C-alpha cells in the first residue's frame, strides 16, 4: 500500500473509508455502485429545515438559499461566489483543512486548489481584482461590507435568512446592496 499515492479530499486514497475499488479498477464482490453522498440523516434533515420547501441542496450555503428564494439574481449570486474565491486567493483560507499538508507530502505543493500551478502575474491580477471589489464594497458602508462578507465569504447563517420577509430586514437590505456593489464592480472588467 502506498500511503500517500493518490489523495482524495486530503486523505490518502487507500486509507479512505468505504473504498470499494481495487487498484486495477475492478469492483470488489458485493460492492454497491457508488452513489452521491448527501450527508448524514441529521444533515439532510437540517438542510430540509433550512430550505423550507425548496430544494435542500440549496441550503448548503446561505448564498445558494438567497438564489433559491429568488431574492438575488443569478448574476449577483455569481458575483458573490467570485468575491469569495478572490478573497480566499488574496487573504487566505477561511476554513482549516489539512489537505494541503498531504499535498505537500505527495509533492503537489505550489499548486492551486484546481491543481494548476499559478504564476505571480495571475496572483497579482487576482489580488488587484479583489482590492477593487473590496473598495467598491466598502463604498456602500462598513456595515454593508461586513454583513456581505459574513454571508458570502464565511458562510454565516443570519437569522433573517430563515424568515419569510427576511430580505426586508436591515441586514437583508445591506447584503442586497453589497451584492449589487460586487456585481457592478465585476461587470466593469473581464473575468
């Protein structure tokens, strides 16, 4: 067994639980066909409760739930995700993960999450885009920027999101204004 041969979600492939495929790719006798992992029963129930009649997959992130409820447009949703990605590239990770340590042991360090090596010009361009978007977001006000970043970047679930008229609440309006500012910022230049 090669301990760190192939990495899957920060774990060695051979040490992963429920690994029903041999090295040759032949399925073991009696192994079930791989199914999409929807999480534990408790997580599925929590997502269904958060979605309240909508697709429970939309309750994976607050930004997705905003889109599913129809409170933001698809373009504003994409702008939010783009800002979150630029934030992670410019500032750093927002969650602790040990996958990068395993990547270092395998020898894939220096690569981005997609596995493609990034050069200095790409990093500088992305940081410039992030700074421009951050500047435009801060122009809407510090409270608006903070509420938008809490929801978009850190995935914090605000109380108003679960209310039927939550978007009419002050923080809801702030997030809408922040997403509108991000959309305007990103629509001014190429992706």
